[in-house]
C-alpha cells in the first residue's frame, strides 16, 4: 500500500462522512451515523465508544464526531421532530471531556497516544473493508427514476385509470368497448378487462411477522451469573476470595457480557445488556484503580501525628476513611560518629481521604506515592488521574548535600490526594 493510497482513502473518508440522523439516535446520532455509513449495528459502535471512554478518550472522540459530522437535513412536512439530547447526558459528556483534557495536560498525555492510534487504525480498516457498502445503500435509496420509464401505478405522476378511461371514452361509440391507454392495474397486467379498471385494487396480503430475535440478553445474563458463581466458588475453595481479588470476579462477569454484546451486534439483538455492561465496567474500573485491600478496618476519621523522636515514629499509619497529617520535621536524623546510619522508614495507607506529609528541609528523602483516584505531588513533581504514581529517589533537600539518616516514605491511597511538603 503506497502513500498515495492512504491519502486517497483518508480523502474519501472525509468526503463521504455520514450525516447524523435526526431520529433513531441516543445522544447526538454519532454512533448511528457511523453504523449507517458502514452498514453495521449501532450497538457495536456504542460499545466501542464505551470502551474508549475507559481509556480516557471516549468523550473527546464523541464530541469530535458531534462537531465534524453534519446533521441530517430536515424533511419538509415530517410529522415527527428529532429527539433532542437529554440535558443530563450533555452535562455528563462535557464533564467527561473536561476531565479527559485535564488528565492529558496534567502529565499523562503519552498514555493516550496508543488508544488514539488504535481508534484511527480501526476506522481506516473499517472504511477499507465496508466503505462501499454503506455508501451504495445510501445512494440507491435516493436514486432518481430511469429516464423513459413510466411511473408505476399508484405513484406520484402516474395517471389514474378512471381519469384516463373517461378521457378516451368521450366522443366514442357507446356501443363499443372503450379502448383505454391507461396503465393496466397490477391485477390485470395483460389489459384483458379494461372495463373493470375502475374497480379498487384487491387488498394486499398481510405482511409476514418479523423474525423472532434471539434471546441474547437473557442467555448472556444467565451465563454471566453462572461463570461468576463458578469463579467465586473456585476462589473460595482455594482461599483467595477476598476483597482484594473482587476485580477477578467482576472481570469474569464483564468478559461474558462483553462477548454477548459483540455477538448481539451481529444478530441485531442484546441491547438490554448495555446498562449491565456500563455498571460492571464502572465497578471493575473503580476496583482496579482503587484496590479494595486499602479499605480494611483501620479506623475512621482524621489522624494527626507529629513524632519528636525516632522511637515515636510508627512503621505504618492507616485509615479506612479520613485525612492523615504526618509531621516529621521534629525528627532528629543526625548521625553521630559510630552511630546508626540506617534509613528511617514509615508508610501511610488510606482508603479515602487526603495525605499531607511534612519533612525537614535538608533531609535526604526517598518517596513513593500511589493514588488509585487522585493526585500525587512531591515538590514540583506531580501526577493526576487514575493510577497516579510519583517516585523520588534520594532527594537531598535544600542544601543539596547527603547528610544524616535517609528518610524513606511510602504512601498509598485509594481515592484522594497525596502531597509531601518540605520545611
């Protein structure tokens, strides 16, 4: 594939971009437009946007499609108006986009390069494989009639049988059967009984019943419960069924429901699985981002600690929910000749809350901070968003000289902010 082929394909993708429909849409019609353009089920496209949302780019991609794809023109005299997007959906989409952009500019920009490249490659391959199908179906739906072909009976522009036979019968011999030049009706294609053409058309047979859809939703939910129960029993027998391993069970449920969604997209069924997939995706993402092992029973409420001697320093400060303030500025970290020069270690673990740690201005500090949902900051180093992590090795402080006993601090938090202050 040459560079010219790629440029031609990209140009064709832009020139044949679909219009967002006014009906049959959930928010702004972006997923429905893409599905119509490439002749696929819109559920599959919506699932793709949901998956992209958990990688941090879904909301931004949807808003970009909203802006770049034109809206379908209104049909004159159409009785039904387009359903406007719900206000709460618009607000939520905007908030998600703001959070996405804030995370990108907060230091996690490279994490979004691979998802963007993956989405671009999928769109390119989709256009290469199915770009002609959707375009031809749209063109055929609005194709004008062939020149020279008479319009069918009952269509606009076709003369009525009664009017034509009346016009030709005027001035003719009343004893002879009038010869009509009108188009024969469908029930008399050979024109053998023109005298009865003014009779009404026979009633058409009732349309066949729509094909019965496969019970994808109910079957998938049953298989998901069965798979989740079997996984929980196996983990219980193995002694590994704990809160920390709950994401494993949630992942099994989500995998089964995701498989059902993909299968349902090809058989035009299973749309009832979308709410369950969204709820399970949010729970799984939250359990992975903020591990539940940090939410053990370690007390509730705020914790303030300011040890003045090394013997008062606890190896671990823990809270299930609440703020922790640890002031280490009064510790004596000096090393006397022949004295102990080993590192002084402590850690902080919080389920939900904020952690503030103060260290001496000249202390040699090694710090590791992790936040499932929140910010981690040490001096001018900061990480924001899910899975934030900051690691500082042997920061010498304001004097820039290695002196005294090193201070090693490890801080882990499920949801909240971690910040280390000097001085």
